[in-house]
């Protein structure tokens, strides 16, 4: 019999665990966890579990194959922001399927993250070049979220006193839906405007129109009851305008006059632009836009039923410091060499908290890297050829339609045609479906279709999932009832006066790696610079860097999951519906809630969705005044930022000396705001890494005052199987599938932040106008019928199910672990954290502990006494760990001057001992500074990390030896990780902000 997956996932076996337990004074892991977790919150027994017994790896893959076969892969021509693309195999194999890339963490330790930071600065350069903007960030969660963030940026940067934001009627319907959700919560008035021009490209303001129309009927027009008209000489006064370019209907037009008019009124212009189209059409920067947003999906990233994909955001000069999310910049290391790092990190939410302007604390790093490498591999010439092929194919079919008597709605277009088909639209879409083609039904009289790289390159339909190899041209013609024959065109539908005239992607990195050999070596060169889980433990507290197994990852690139359009018909996505239903049901059981939405595509968005559900609940009950959100001072900063974006006011509750919520202060705050109390956000176990004993008293107090309890599920890895949020007072929680349920962090994204809730909040959880199923779960595991709960809130993500193509990872994890295995993993994680705490307590005080002196799944090591005694700082310790071959723990969060350590259940005892040995040795090095052996200014901690060049080149004039610098323990001699740069000057990078690829000469 093969080894159970649980034993592959959990690093410590029974022998190792007994050794660890003997140090802690417990006989079993069960005894240890029961001593740590308060008895009052222990999980109630489940009469009939929905989670099946653990499957073997082979069985799980076979079941996933069976599920995948229920998805139908057709050639999608739906468009609307999601397009067929061809992922180069060299990129799929060496990035997407390579643990050196997908198991890395956010590059908070830049010295050991230079590879992915370079890849991200390639992404930023790619976006800023194509959009014609000064600076781009390191990606956004999706296009709709990027548009929302653009709107919020415009609101704070605009000089206009208006509270109105103008929305292009020809925007993607999903973007308009997300805008509606987000604007309503913060009191922004949306006005939809039809920017129809008499002559596309004329640069004039729109002519009068009879109202506006909403494509698909997905979002009612006007959005908020206002009617926008561009009939007047000027647009309605607004702080900003959002334009889709090209439009959802395919229209390519010149919005310069609209942009100028908004500028004249003191507003800002946001343009959502198609990156592939920008190789041919004038850039947003050329048109005068202030902000450019969009998605990089069609740059080699599969549709994946909607995600994950890397959105983008770029701004004109002067708005750099207003950018949300992460921004990679160039600085220098201790030797003056160029080095990359995250710029302006003071904007992070855990510092700004309720003053943060965005709750985005992550990015889509892995997907941004895929898109950037697509541009590196193809270069400007290759991208332009792909775009021209798409545009010519579109023009050729447009000509055929015209000759057959069809009316093309717009004369100017790039890849999308909107076709008048009086009374025949449904018939044509159905005929196409019979031929394995997906067209977009706009209304009874209108069809649209979009061409893309896949249709332009292959000319065939489907093929890999059993569909027939009909020629695309003939199938399309037959769908519209036309005869054979095809016209090839050398021209396109892009108007001459909007053709791009500026260069892009001129940096050598985009003009060098044309052969697969060169590309493979470049990717290997970058990967070798970085520290990821394939090298060693990443003990980052609050991050749960556990195993992302190969079996869990296997299905991500299967075409049945990767090549599905998010708005495909329900009958094509039965497999996805079953898989999503499984996960919704399993997660609801594990958390003690009634329903789960998998739509939020990051933990921050899960927070926001949960708070919006609470807000919707209070509004529905007529409690408009309930807008106070109580948040403990120990909470993660995104909690406060999310509350503000949900339209709430934050009131901070103190924590006591043990890291628990101060009950006296909680009652005082409740008494002060009883009639206004909307919610309490509390993390459990706490951000301090302890199980709060009085959590039931906390939740009861909030409920008695009429509030709802939001339990942040970021630390679920310490609770799974032993307690359930919904059973000790939680009304709603978000979870992090990229932590507890094994979706890899990917260097800072993707993530999935599902929101789980009690039934009374279900009507306010995120829905979606284009969702294939209004009920949750779509398939009830217990009855075999559809679920009974409808999620009726507004969407928070562009796609109905967020980032579904990576859900097979979490499905496989739960399926192979089973309920018992998940509980064992929790026990192993708690054991590992307490073992590390016990072994290091004599060297570094453990700042917080709960019942019986125990921690949860992480511990906070206090470096402040060491700093006071020796001058050695927490940063010195973190950087010195690199010389020992480790990624540092979380530094100065949640308490400045500390290290938060989370070893997870996946590390074996030798790796834990290696870390413990390193920390004890570093303490001894610090003591040597205190004893005068080394000076405070010249010691191996202060100069860490040490590169190979630093110890080989030139004279060695330090008070410690080269061997002490780079081989502090003997085991490193044969297995040394060499950082590519020395300690990076953070302040220099912020003072001298450079966020694009530096010239090659800088590295000479």
C-alpha cells in the first residue's frame, strides 16, 4: 500500500513528535492541543460529515479527471475581457509548474527575492510602455478591481468637489457591476454615459443619444438612478471618468475630447485598455489619460473560468505615490550595486490601518510574471504580429458579414465585432454552440464575437477535449448562415488616426531572449537568485508557508480547467459547478457556517465581502445608523482598511499585556457606540499567536448590543478540526485558501479569500449578474439537489467565482487529507510552533502565550532586549539568517522589534532544528558584540547578508573572518544559498523612485 498523503504532507512522523512532546511535557499531540485550545470553543461532533475519507494521490487525481470531463472546452469568442491565448511551453514549464516560482513568498526580504523582483519590474515596464504612462504597479487582482482602485485614486487626487464618477456605457458588464458594489459603500454617485461619437476617432464630444443601454442587461442603466447625457457642450461635473478602450462592443474611438472636458472640470480620466490592442492603437498616455488599468490575461495566461489573472494599473507622472498595491523599485545595496525592492512600503495597510486608501495588500505576482515573460519571449515585434493577425482576422470576417447583408454596428474595431441580426441572435448563438463555438448574445437582435491569438493562430475549434477539428472559418460562416469562402485582408478595422506611432518595449530584456534555450536560461538565472520553499523553511508568521504538493498542483494546467471562459454556458461548466460545490460544502462544515462564497480573489477581498454583507444586513433591517466597526489594536491592518471601504467607521479596542482583547475596554466601546455598532472584527487565534480564552465573552457582548461578529480566518491553520468559528459566535469569516488550504503564494499572489457566513447573511454575500448558478451550493452533496441559499449581494470580483482555476489545489488537499488528516495537520502545526518557542525561549523571550504557557501555530520572539543589550537590531537578525540559509520570520509585525515564527506542519524535525541552531548561534554572535569581541559597527550581523563577491573580491578588512561571514555553521559548506546582493538601502530607493527596468550599464 502506498504511503498516505497525510504522511507526505506532515513533516514530523510519530517518533519525531514524541521527541518534541517530551520537551514540552505532553504525552500526545491531542493532549497538547487540548491544553492550548479553550474547552469552551471545542468543535461539536458532526452527525454526518460531507468530507469523504482521505483518498490516495492516485485516487484524487482520478476523481479530478472525472470532474474535469464534465467541463466542455469549446472555442470561446465571447470576449468581454477574457480571451484565448497560447502559453509558451517554456514559460508554463519553467514558471507556472516550477516550485522555485510558485512556492516563493512576497518579496519583503528583497535580498533573497531579486529574481522575481526583476520579473515584476519587467511587468511594470511592459505595462508602462504599452500604456504610455510613467509608472505601473506590480499588478492588481483583476481588471474590475483595478477600475475601482482607479476611481478611488481619482477621488482623492481630483480637484473637483463633485461626488460623481462617470462610467462608460460600453464598459464590460462585470466591471460596471463591481463598480456599483464598491461605489455605493463609500458614497460615490455613478452616472453612466453613452460616449457614442458620430465618427470614431473624430476627437469630438459625444452626440445626443436617447438614454443609454446596458449591454447584456447585466447592470441596470442608469447605474444609480441618474441619467447621464453627453448632449450638452460639456459632460456632467464629475471628479473622474472611466472609459473602456476598445469598448465592450469592440468600438475603437478617440476619447480625447471627453478626457479634456473632465480635466477642465478638475477631474481625472481612467482608461481601461487592452494591452494587445495597445501594440496597434494609440496609448492612453497619448490620449491624455491620468490612469490606465486593465488585465494582462491575454499575455499567455489561460482564461481559467475567470482567474487568476494579473490586473494592471499605471499612472501619469505626479501620481506615483497615489498608487495602491505593491510597487517594485530600484535602489542600491551596501556595495552600491543596483538592487530591486518594494518601494514606498509605508503605504502597507498594517502601518496606515484605517487611514489606508486601499485594502489591497497583495498582488497577482505569479500571473504577472507569466505575462511579463510572455512579453520578454515575444518581444515588441512578436506581440505586434499577434495583434495584427487578430485584427486582420477580425476585419476579414467583418467583410464577409457585410457582403452577406449583416450590419456591423461599429466601423472601427480591433478584435471584436458587434453584429445586428434582427430576430436571429439566439438562433445564431445556438448554431455556433452546435459547432463548439461560443458567441456572445447581446440581445434578441445583436450578437458579438471576439477574435484572439488562439483563433488567429490555430484556426481550429477545441480539439483537446474531444471536440471536432472543424475549421473555424467554415464553422463561423455556417453559424451565421453564410456560404463558404474567406477573404484575407492586409488591413484592419483600426482607424488610421488612432494607430500607434510610439515605440514600446525597447529595453534589451524584451529584445534578447528569442530562442527557447535563451528563455529557459533566463528563467533559471532569475529563479536561482531567490529563496523559495524548494530551498528550505520559510517560517513567516501569519503567512502559513506550508507544502504545495505536486499532486495538488497537477490539475491547474489541464485544459478542462484552464481553457474555460467565465461566462460559458452552464452546461459547459458542470465539472466546475461540482468542484465548487464540494469546496463550498466542505468549508462550511469545517468553519461551522451555513454557506460559502468562493468569489473573493484575495483575503482582503474576502474581508471586504464579509463586511459588505454585514452592512447589507443592517440596511435591510432599517438600521442605517449601524456603521461602527470595533477592531482590536492587534489586528492586521487590512481589517481597518476593509472596514473603511465598506462604509464603516473604525473604533480601536485595546489589547491587554497578554495579547488578548481587553474586555473592560471592549465593554466601554460597546456602551459608547451601542446604537451604532455594526460589527466587531477579531482574528482567532489572535494576531499575537494565542488562543484567547474569553473569545465567547467577546462575541456574546457584541451580539447583545445588536452587532455582528466577523472572525478573521487568517489563522485557521491553528484551529481546523478542533474548533469552528460559527460555533463560538462568528457570523461571518474570510478564509485564506493560499494559507490553510495549500494554494501557493506564488511570490505574492494568487490567493483566494472565500467568505463563509451564517444563513441570515447569505442574501448579502457577493453574487454576480453573469453567474452560472444563483444558488449555493449549486449541487448539494447531501441531497443531490441544488442548494437553497442565494447570494444576492453585489460582486467584489470580475469573475463569478473569482479565481476558480486554482480551486482544484484546495479540493485535492481536502480530498487527500480527509477530516482526520486536516485535524492531524493542525496538531502538527501547533506542536511545531510550541517546540520552537520552547527551544528558543532562553535565547529570545516569547512575547505572548495563552493557557498553560502555550502558543497557537506561531510564536513571537522578542528581539528588543537583545537590541537594548547589544545594539543588534531585529533587521540585523533577519538579514543574518540569510547567511545561515533561511528566509527570515515576519519582522516587526504585529509588534515592532520582534520576529513572528510560523513553522507550519510541513517541516520535518531536522529542518526545525536547523532553524533553532541558527537562531541560537545568532544570539551568541550578538553576545559577542556585547562582550566586545566585535564592534557594534563591524560584525557579521550588521553587514549581513554576505554575497560571494563580498568575501572574495578585494581586501578583507573586517574584524571577523570570511568563514565566520558565510559559513557560520559547517553544514553550509556543501549546501550554501548565496544571496545575489548585500543589504539594500530602503530609504535611497524611496527618495529616488525608479520603477522600470534600469539600463544594462547599471549592472556593469
